[in-house]
C-alpha cells in the first residue's frame, strides 16, 4: 500500500491499459472522483459493443478492471484494435487497445 493508494482522486481519469498489446488478459486502470455508477464498455473498431466489463456504483478511488478478450457471449474476440469507454456521472473517456491471438 503506497501513499497514492490512500489519496482520494480529485479527477475522473482513464489510464492506458496494460499490457498493450495483450493476450489473454489486460488491465484497465481508472480513477473515479465521485460516488456514482461507473460503466466500462469495450467496442470494436466498427463501433459495435463487444462487452460490458463493469457497470456498478463505486466510491471515489483508483481501480483496475481486467478484460479477458472475450465478448458478451464468452467467445474470444478476433485479433485487432478495440476501444474501451468509461462513463460516470454524464462524463466519458476512452482509450484503445490491441488484442493479439
């Protein structure tokens, strides 16, 4: 536990996933500055929803959420670029990641 873990974030922020490129799992790190529902969705390059990897109420803090490269049906997605979008309190941020089989 570091001093950073004890501080309450003052911003809504999204960090680059790690590792990237990834197979089979990547972690998406984000900071939430309010007590609100946080939703994280993965989309294909074509804008199709691939998976919702988080949709729950969180207190302010910094979090890591993992994605296993699987879609909503549990199937492994094709190799390629994907976008991840985090939404909370009417705000949204997005990043991109590369899945390699």
